[in-house]
């Protein structure tokens, strides 16, 4: 792979990563919002994440084919165009308050993001030395999660500023219908912004990713012949699942504890992810290898989930210590630890990508598609979490199931990424 370096293309990619974050982490606010608007139970509300993230599995390989035919740059423009369509679908969804139309809009947005993610992540990996790829992805993660910090706050300010309590029991049907219609203008604005980005991408000088023949001794091999990318995809499946659980269920859990402004709490998780990404930017690879960063992230996640499941629902001790001095509202200890999971999660995505894609050559697009398909973890695992919570009647203890996710990530960090063949023959 020939490394190219140009500031302006990286700025364009950074803008795209901001869009990824904005659209993705809006789901955390939409879940409790649509729960009221469409009169859903907690399990049904989590189909918001299912519809959005399952698009990555269904569409990843077709999008890899599109990239092969159009190139990475044109593929990004196509992805943005699909997202425009998804944004506009929110208009009839809001007018009708029909949950199925909302799910169709979310699936369409997820489809557009699929091609953008499939194109942009390997671009960031290969724009410079692979040893520092996690640092570059951490920079993009900072941008992405900054959007994640902002979007719940913006959503709450624009949509819920005069609603003291988001509950179907306290709102009349007229108020619920009016509340649903407030989604129309923001999504029209989103469609216009995305349209402008199409022009920006089309007329920018983003270089294509070109591979040398010597980088590609396995061109004819199936992507499943590469253990490190297959196992990396499974690790990402578990990672995205637990990341979405941490970011998108914190509002539901806090709502069950009657915490004020529950729709804005995804921002807390994103703030801690930003702190984690800063560690990646400043410490990888100079002080911390990609493998060790992944190992520490998995161990930290296990410890935090144990804390979530066994800590107090009423005491505010942890948040008092961490940010009580700042004037930011404190949270019950169990909720605060869900937010802190963002710190443990931050460096998992940036470290798995370069470890999984190393040595793929012209198989990179297929490898990237396989890793993108793993985002389906964000569709499947939150539903499993929701079902466990519904069956047990204890949402707090349901977080223990997430330890399985971190155990596989830990195994990949210690052993899985080193496997270069399925057998020694």
C-alpha cells in the first residue's frame, strides 16, 4: 500500500465521521422519545437500534461490491445520497407517528452509513503507517463522539425544551402528535446538510486507495481464509453490541429510575468516550501498543459492568467525586458507571481495525465489509439485553450479560489477532 498524506482529505473524512456520530447517537434520544410517541414497551423501543444496525449486516457486502465498481470516493457520495433519502423518510414517519415508517427510515440511514463506513475506515487505516492507525482512528473517534455528546443535548433542547416529563401518562394525545411533528424540521435540515456534503466529497481531492501487487499475495482467497479479520469481525460484533447498550440504554435505565432529562444521558457516555480517544491520540503507539490498549479496554469493561450491576440506584457517590464540583447534574452510581463504560469502549474500535486488516491487500474492501457487517451486534445484542431485562424484571442485573462481550474482545487482544491461518499445515 502506498501511503498518501494530505490534510484536506482528512478534514473531509473528519466531517464524515462527525456525521456518523450525529446520526448514530441520535438513536439514544430517539428510543425513549419513540417509546412515548408510538406507545411502546422497553423491548419494542429497542427495535430502533435493531432497524438501524441490522442494515450494516444486510448491506455491507453489496456496498463492498459498489466500492469495487465506483471507487471509495464515489462510494462515499452514494452513501450520503442514501442518507438523504433516509432523512426525508422521517417526514411521513413523524406525520403519521407510525413506528414501522420510523424503522424504515432508520434502516435507510443505516444503509447509507454502511457504505460510508466501509469506505472511510480502511482509508484512515492506510493513509499512513499501520502502527499508528489506532491513533488516526482515535482522532476520528474524537470527532465522532463529539457529535455523540452534542446530539442528545441538541435533541432535548429543540424537541423537549418545554416538556417537563416525557411520559405517555402525563401527555395528552394532542401533545403527543404535536411532539412527533417537531421531528420534521430537524430532519429536513439534516437532508440539506447531507446534500451539501455530497458536493463537497465529489469535488474534493480525496485520493483513491491503491494497493501494490506485492501487498496482495492472497488476491484470489476468500475473505474467510484470514482468521485475524474473521475473529476481528466477531470481536467487533460484541464490541458494537456493548457500545450501543452503554450509549442507548442509559436513557431507558435512567428513565426507569425517574432520573430527570433521561434522553440527554447518552451525552455522558459520549463524554467518557472522548476521554478514552484522547488516550489513544496521545499514547498510541508511543507509550501504548494497539494490542495492550485493546487488552486494558476489555478488562476495564468487565470491571465496570460488575460495578453497574451491583452498585446503588440511589447514591450519587461516584458522580459526586468525578464531576460534582462542575455543576453538571450527578447521577445514581449504577447510571454513572454505565456512562463511564464509554471510556473502556473508546479504544476497542480503533485498535481492532488495524489489527484485523493488516496484510489483506486487495482483499481490504471485502475485509472492511466483513468488519462493517459486525456492526449488527448493535442490532442483536441490545434486543437480547432488553429481553433479559424483561424476563428478569431487573434491568440493572441484565448488564452482567455484557461481560461475555468483553471476554471475547480480551481473547482477541491476547491471541486472536495473532492467528494468521486456520491450521498450521
